[in-house]
């Protein structure tokens, strides 16, 4: 992370916009059914193992590639577009 | 997995309590204040490698920040500090159990901090799904009967007998029964009545009606009692005479709101003189009227509550065009001068209506009936309406920004969500004096039905959108949550 990136990142946290974007993303992922899909994937994986032998790290490692691939393009585009617009208007201040 | 933590966490809590977790969480997981955000922004980097991730954790014993890429594990091993908090989600990792552990007390702390964080940012509280409590778990175990909702279910669909030109009432009842939030309220038995069983509370009657609709029975219902009650109340209250679905809709909301208000409903509370009954929570919006004096440009603004919006249909051609015209600034002319408080004189002015707050259910009334002293007539002009509607362009904040032509410094707008989905349409068929009402209702997402008194038939969205449209009902697509801080 460069110095500029760090400052942009810090500003996003300070203004609360990072949380706002996170909340927006969360909502979109729920709306499009992504969360339910991932929940089912996790259930399958947990069922494959004995009840107590799976850890969160194992689950994350197995689910992450699929979860990333399943995020719909319109959701990525909207977030990217909004974050870009937001950062540009911030720069002008 | 359970939510009683582990032995190691219990020992830690016995020694130091839950306040280390509470403090780390309130500052670095869900920042509950501006000050907390400042700490988070400047100090959330791995003490070992200086990077912001991957997955930064904080040691619960000594508040050492380190990444999950190896440094937090290293710290934990060297110092024998076994518990650390994930700073993105607030979950606690126990190095001795080698997994994240869940503890009800910490979960409650996390939840209340999330609420405080949302308040501090002015955003809606993250939705938390229903978790059954002890009693509910017992009840679920005791009552084994489950009703599964399949894609082809007909649950909630029942015809209504026509009791002699009562189709205008039937349509409104069908619409209310299929209003998602109202249904959730009544099926969740949220109406707590003081007059339990007296038979006088109309809200209780409606509550019973919901139970009947969702009981699984399919025979058409007869609404004698309820309709009689509403209608006599309404006529008594407002002198309604026309057999008009729109008037009946407004009368019904009014009667229900009054029954909630008369102290019948315990949970009801008033906020800033605004009634907070379930009817008002769902159906009430705020209409802003700005009158601008053409001489001094002084603005006088008033905001009035509304339950529906009546739109002229001559001309436009689409619901959006009707709304655009409804919210356009209109010059009042020399014949309609208004006293300007600034000029202290009668002046020409312009008037503009915009939506200051949106209701959860937006109801539109297309003014298809024209009543004048000479003639009563029906306007069958085609007005198209969408399945998904964005109300942003008609809001006060948006209109002001457009008129001031500086639409780009509107940071709030980025996160605002004013999208609505069509869920019911009431149609009037035939002529003014020999007409008939039917309703289309959305039973589930993508599943539409036509209600023609006792007959219920499946319909396509195309058929709904191609219908003439008299009353159009939209439900907010995404709900926002408010929550009281405990
Ligand atoms: Zn430590
Ligand atoms: Zn590190
Ligand atoms: Zn442990
Ligand atoms: Zn009652
Ligand atoms: Zn009310
Ligand atoms: Zn004036």
C-alpha cells in the first residue's frame, strides 16, 4: 500500500464511508441471493466433515474462490462505479 | 457449535471481565463514535509488518494488532496470549481450541455496538434475522406440524364472495392481505389488544382475517361482519357514499388508524405528534409544498402527511410522466395570488409539490373518474406503469439539487435506496355506472394472481402491466431498520 492509498483508506474510515459502502455491498449481496447461495455451499462442506472436525479457516479456504466467482458482475460494477465517483468528488474538496 | 464459548475464554472473562472485548470492539470493529473512527483510521495496521491486512486481529490480552497472515499467531505463541479478536467481524479466536469461539455475552455486546455504529453514521441498522429464544425453541419442538412454502404454493390465496356489488371492497381487502409488511405484522401477532375479545376492535377483526387467509383453506370467504363494521364506521366518520375502491381504501386506513389510536393498541407511541400505528408506519409519507413568491423569491414550505397520491391521467402516458408532472413547479398566475409573509402583500407565486419522506407502501390513484356538475365520466387513457419504480427523481432533496443544477455534491444520494416493486393493481372494468372491480396481487416474488371476487386465477406479470390500472400499489424493495439503543 502506497502512502496515497493509505491516506485514501484512512479517509474512508474516518468519514464512515467505508462502512457505508460495506453496508451497500452487503445489501446487494443479500438482494441478489448471493448470501443464500454461499450459505448452501458452506452447509454442504460442513456436512462432508464430521460434525466437529471443521474449522472456520478450512471453511474460508474452501469457500472463498467459489464465493468470489459467484459475485454477480452488476454488483461489482455498481460498487466500483460508486466508489470511483465518491473518491473523485472527495479529491475536489 | 454453540454460543457458550470455551473454557479458555471463561477463564479470561473470570479474570478480566468482558470489558477488554467491549473496548476493542467499540473502537476498532464497530466504531461507535467519530473519535473511535479516528483511532481506527490511524492505527489499524499490523504492528509486525505495517500492513492493514490480511484480516487484522487484535490480541485480547494486550491489544497488540497483527495480521492473520502469521503475525498474530506469532504474537500469540511468543506471549502465550491465546485469545484474539478479528477486527472485521468481531469474532474471537482461541489459539488453544484452534478455532473461532462464540459466546452469547460477547455476541450481545457486538450487536449493540453495531447499532451504535449505525446511529453514529446515520445509516440503517444492519438487519439481523430472527433467532428463536428459549421459549420459541421449546414451542417449535412441541409443535411438530410445519407448513413448507413451495414455489407452487397457493397459501394466502382465497376468493371473497360478492355480497351484492361489494367488489370494490373485495379488491382492497385482497390488496391489504397481500401487503408484505402488513401481513408480517398480523401473522406475527404484533397487535396487542387491550380490549381482548370484546369484539369491538377492528384491528382484531383484520388480524383474524389474516389468519383465515393463511389457514390453508381454499373456499371463498364471506366478509359480512368486517365490511359492515368498516363501512358503517367510515360512513359515520366521513360521509362516504360512492362505491369507489379508492374511497374505500382511504376509509379503511382511516378506520384502522383510529382504532389503533384510541388507546386500543398498547405498543403504540407518538413521535413528534406523528401517529406511529402500523397503518401510519406503512402507508404514511410526507408531501412537501414549496410556494415561492415571484417578487422576493421567499419560500414558504409546508409538509403534510399523505396515504396516497392522486394523479391526473389526461396527457402523460406513463406513471413516471404523471409523477414528473405532479412534482413540477407550477406558476399560479395572477388570478391566484397568495399573501407573501415577506412582502406583506398578495403576490404571484409558483408552487411545487415534492415527496419529503416516502412511505413503505406507495399507493397511486389514477384519476379515471371525472365528476362535475354537468357530467360524470371515466377516462380510459392508457397509462403504463413499471414493475420496478425508482422514486428518487420525485423527492424533495433530489428536486432541489436538480433545480440548483449542482447535483454532484450529494453524498447521501449515493447510499439512498428509493426503489419500489409493484405488488398490487386494482382495475375498474366497464362503464361508470355498470362497472366491476378486479385486483391483481403478487403472492410471492414473480407470482401473480387475479382476484375476481370468489375466483382466483394465475396471471402473468405481462397481463398485470398491460391492464388499465386504477389503483397501483408499490412496496419498498429494500427495508431500512431503526432500532432503539438499549
Ligand atoms: Zn498480546
Ligand atoms: Zn503482519
Ligand atoms: Zn479455547
Ligand atoms: Zn384489537
Ligand atoms: Zn395511526
Ligand atoms: Zn414576497
